C-alpha cells in the first residue's frame, strides 16, 4: 500500500498536517516566550533539558506499550493527551509555569513510535525512505504558512493569543485522528505480545547511535536559534516567523529529494549530504548577511534528516519489535539532547553563537563518519 492507495494513510496525513500547522504557529516562539517571562540563558537551557528528559520518558512509555497495545489505542491516547497543551502554555504567569505544558507535550510522544510503525508496516521496505520523506513533505507543508502567521499574529496580539489559535488546530486534528482506521494489513494486531530479546536489538546499535546523533544535531539548536535571531541579529517576531516558513519551504523542497537519494544511493550518503546542508545553513545563520537569511533558512530544515533517520530504523528493525525499536531510538536521542540543551544554556551565556557552532561540528563529524563507513563497507567482500 502507498499514500495514494491507502485511505487510512491519507486521512492520517491530513490529521498530522493540521497538528503540525498548529504547532508551527508557536513552537519556534517558545524560547522567546520563555525569555519574555523571565528566563535567563541558563534557565532556558534547563527548560529544554527538562523537555528532552520528558521526551525520553515519553519514549520509555512507548517502549512499554509499543507492539503490545493496539496502535490505535496508543496513537489516539497520545493525540488526546497533547490537545490542551497550548492552553496550559498560554496560562503561564512566569517561565517556570511553562514546565507542566511543555513536559506534558513531550511525554505524549509515546504515540510517535506507534505512528512510525503504522507507516512502516503499510509500505514495502524498498520504499521506506520515499514513504517517510513523503510523510515529512506533506506535514512540513503546514510550516509554509503557520510560522509566518504565528509571528505576525504574535506581533499584533501577543504570543498567548497565538497559543489559543493553535488549540483550534489541535482540536480539528484530534477529531480526524479518531476517524482513522489504524490496523495491520489484513487486520488484527501486528506483533502484539512478542517478547523482546536484546539479541534482536544488538545489530541495531550502530543504527540507533546514528539516529540519535542526527537528532542531537537538530535538537541542540532548537532552544537557541530563535533567541539568537531575536537578541543578536535583532529580528522581530514576524521576521522570525517568516524564516520559520522558509524552513518549511526547504522541507517541502529537499525532503522528497532526500528520500529518492536514500532509495537509490543508500541511506548513509543521503544522510551525510543532508547533514552538510544543515551545517551550512547554521553557519550562514550565524555569519551570513541578513538579506540572505530567508534563503539560508531553507537549509536548516529538519524533515530530510528526520525522514532518513526514521527510514534507517524502519529498514533495520525486525518487524516483530519495530515499535520498540523506534522507542529505543527516541529514548537515546532525547537523553543526548537533554545533555546538549543543559550545556548549551551555559554556552549561550558565554557566546550566543556557540551552541549553534557545536551543532555544526557534530553534523560535519557524523557526515564524515557515514561517508567513511560507507567506503569501508564498499571495500568489504560481500558487503
């Protein structure tokens, strides 16, 4: 089955699009919102450290329920639990009161591995990179408009009003997800109650570290990019929102290309190329002319890296534990990102560009490792 022929996948994508449109309205404004509510650079890093710890907790929950409970139960529960998050954020009188809403949202990622497994089990493995890239492309289309809309709306009415607007999109998305028929091809549970054995996961260790490293490159920039643009480069909320839309444009443009490269050339070279592109975008964000920032923003898109990372795990994971494989990858990535955000707060205090430069160095190092490993595999007989 594909997105064109599977009605459940199509409706799922529409629901996910509405959700991503809602989060796109405010997500990149959260660091600025926290600063406005009194958070210092170190406190901002700590806030995102707590977010990533909660994200790891969400994936631990996913580990407990994936491939055991029905995917519909897990996905719907995560959707419903996250719906009131924008309201909790809007009600915060100080930055500390952002914690309950942000932690709740990250914890609801327990449904994410089930979503990934739902998609991975409904398409041929030879088409996984393209399938996940299409998923990333369609959902990224929401970011073509929503960050600009959220930035302008926040300049006019304040970030709290934008959070209320996001709630409406969350409700619409939840209504649709309740209508999606999430079931295994042919009906029934895919692999419920299959016991997990570490021997099954041992071949996945290099894959999990690669996936976690890629997500660390992305997530370490999240708390500090928009404050850098606002406080160092002097950009307004509307301008920052427009740059967010350009990030979405980059995702729509580059994600399908990355998917095709992953299917044709292999996932490792495709990931190396997208990591270098991301690193270039971060360097130009720091040092490039302001007039070029809209173009540069397209290089900072996360969707190509996310899609290829998901395809990598989906390709290598045994089908009977695929949900728990995605959960394990998420736990590792979230814990690394928590450490990165905590240290990034201190780095930002020393030099606001420093956390972004760390991301650049990590991206180039991982890309070089992927290329070197690919060449070594090519020289190995029977590789």
